[in-house]
């Protein structure tokens, strides 16, 4: 979204940067905190019936970044965002066919059902979110070298961290009493 002209300009005013290791390193060098969504649009636009799954799309760059910069990982797990609309598909095949990745760095073209337009694509022209109970749990910070050793295997770290996140998400999903509205 940072690459879209109007949207990018608006959100950059709040300190949002394009997702890249270089931008994260610059922020760390300035002592700024960095919030990374490894799943990005892949997880944000997952189908609504996947709301109880951690789906980062096998993106492991956050592990490498944390190790390179010597910063801890603080996993954050949330449930309820997929209830703000009916997310029908990520639209990866359509995005690939339209070559949006090459043109705009967009790898998904999600189709969402929600007010006021009914069906929207890529959440444009703008969807009003349905009311939803969103529960967020911040897990304890993890020093990767302390926990996994001086030269940890990135795949093993990724698998263990995402498994822990999934356990927490399973607990949060188990606490919900209604399929929508929590």
C-alpha cells in the first residue's frame, strides 16, 4: 500500500516505510522501533475461514533481520480482523496474470464482500468494516541467539516461532463464542 500514490503519501506521514530490510536497518540505526508484518498482504487478505490460522506465506526474512540486527522478536497474534468483511480470496492468480507484482509490488488482488459496495477488489474504492471483536495478544520477547544458539537455522526458528503463534491463536479462537463478532 505504501507504493500506491495517494495512500502511500498519506501513511508515510505517520512513519510508515516500504517493507524492506534496508528501511528496517535505517530505522534500527536511528534507534526507532520497527513493527514488521511478515505475512503482509498475504496474511491480511487471507480468506475469512482461515482467520484461525497463522499464514505468513513462508516469509522468513524477519528471522534474518532480527539476527543480523541483534534485536529480539516480539510475536503478536490477533484474531477478528477477518470478520470485518467476508474475504473470499487472496486473488494471487489474478494478480500474477495482471502482472501487478512487477508493476506495483502487489502479489494479491483480494476480493472482499462488505458494505457499502458489496464486492470490492483490493479494498478499493473503500470498504466500511463490519463491527468485529479483535483480540490481540503480545507474546514475550525472544532473544533468538539466547534461545536457538549462536548460529541458528532460520527455517527451524521460523517453524518454532510460527508454531508458538499458532498455539496462541488456537487459544484465542477457542475463547470466541460466535463465528462473527467474537
